[in-house]
């Protein structure tokens, strides 16, 4: 399995949900609605799930092995951190431009 694309669909700052992500595997399979969640000790990745009639959630798709889960989580979190950094840098650049033009 090779993750060939990671797209951060939505970044959030309120609550525990930090991002909604889509990944492409081997340029042939897309998985949407993967969530980056802020847990008590670290960020983690939650796979797409559906609520069953009894109220419990069940993953629709998920990695089978621990190695595959680790690979997906690491790749997704790295992409998330790059996007957060890019957003932070972009907002810092905008503020700098605004401050310069006001002077």
C-alpha cells in the first residue's frame, strides 16, 4: 500500500476535531472523511465510520495491520502539520503585508 495523495479538506480550530482528510492509495482508491482528532495526549486519526441502529459507531474502512495503521496515521498527520504550518505562515505574511501598507 502506498499513499499517493493526502488532501486536507477542512481545517478546524474549535473543539477536538482538527481536520477532515481524504487520501488516495496507489492512485486507484480514495478514502474520504478521515478525521484528525485532538486527544488528551496527542493527535490521532479516526477512520470514516457510520452510526449503527444501536448507537455505536463502526468503521466503514480501516487498515488491517498495525503497521498499515501506523503508516496511514503518520502520513496523514505529517500532511496535517504541513497544512497547519502553511496556514500559519500565510496568515503571518498577510498580517505583515497589512502592517506595511498601513504605515
